[in-house]
C-alpha cells in the first residue's frame, strides 16, 4: 500500500480573509459554503452555477430545473427557504452576507447551464441582503469552461479548461481581494498534497478523494495570510486530470501577490451513491442535510478550517 499523504501544514490563517470560488458543481458548492458559513466567508466567485436550494435534494430536479430549464428558478421561495434555515441555525444568519463581495460569471456560449439559472443566483443574493456587493460578468464568448490566460481556440480540453486569453483566476482574485492586484510572474510557493481522510467524521462520509491539495505562498509560513477555497467542477478532480486544475488554473501566482493560501479540496466519483463524474454535492447524495452546516462535505470543511486556525 502507498504511504498516506501528510496532514495539512500547520498554519494560522486570518479568519477575516476567507473566500470561495467554483465552477459548475463547484460553483453550487461554493455558494452553499458561503451561505452556510456567511459569518466567516467574506466573498464568493461563482462560475456557471445556480442558486442555493435549487435541486431540493433531488437529482432529477438538479438535472432539469437547475441546468437548462425553460425558465430560471423562482427566487422568492428559495430566499424564503434560506431565511428559514438561518432561523433554525442550520446555516449562518443571513446578516452575515452584508458587505460581502460576490462575482458571477456566465459565458454566452455555455450550453450546459442556462444564463437564467446563473442570473437567479445573483437575484437570490440581492433578495437576501441589500448590502451584498454583487457583480455579474455575462457578456463573454465563453462556453462551459474554466478559462485561462493562455491564448488558443478557447475550446474545452479534457480537463474542462480552455486557453481563452482570459485569466479567470485573476478575475476571481481581483473581484474578491483587490481590483488593483497584480500577479506574480510564476508561483513561488509550494503546492502540497495532503490526506483528506482525517477530516471526515464517523457517520458523515463526505465521499471525497483520499488526496487534496493546498498551495502555500512563501510568506504564508511566517505571516498571517488569508484563505481561498477553489472547488473544481465535475470531471475536473485530480484522480482524473492529475494536477492540471490545481497547478495550471492560474490561482497560485495571484495567491502569492494577495498573501492567500489556496485550498483545493477533491471530490471522488462513485456509483453508490450515484456520482460518476465526481461532482460536489448540491443535490443530496451525501444525505438530506447536504447544503447545511450539518452536511457531510460542509462538516469536513469545518474541520479543515479548524486545522487552519479558522473557526466557523
């Protein structure tokens, strides 16, 4: 048997500088994490995702009403459900969204998730908090891809990444951290593999891969840095594409300039429960509490945050 990866490095991060991003199922997951932990998370960048609660715990609803429906999801009942969960303390209080920065990207050529679904996410944020800072980028000729700064034909490769001449990771950091931020020429920190298994709990299997990744800028060993969590999309997990996303999406050179550690958690594919493409759980395959603080994947993330000195 192969030796297990080491645990997460010992870091003491700044709990006032925590943000999330994701593409597709990763966008749904980042959105769930933001609402569940809004007292801690201060920004979210969502690429080609939809609104919290859209799937209502049902895969068929997820594949129909939350991907390419004839009409976008109705926002009012979704907002009501969010407020009810906050009152029940299943997620953080809605006031935690006040002042947060939210950036949403939807490509005009996206044939997987409809523009109306992504737009409903922006409308949900606005319905929940008049003080949330929502910006929408929906006029780019992009498909359902994670765009990189490299120039090419902008067609998705096997990793669902595309050389479009658009630095999506940079746009995320400028939207959530500092609009004037400039990247390092090349990453100078360490991209480390870590064992994801110790952060699970008995009875709450998060159905994640054994190995996750974390990028640590050089200054973050000594200084108190922020944290950004980047959620891959379906079929973008390292078990399938290796380190393409975690090393080449573009986050790491921006992280050096921003003084931010980047966490790359990894989902795993399974047939029981049905999740062959290693999507994040935004429809309930880990259990009925999947999109609350008690969901298996969110409980896992809470323990990871605690290891990094962040209480949620």
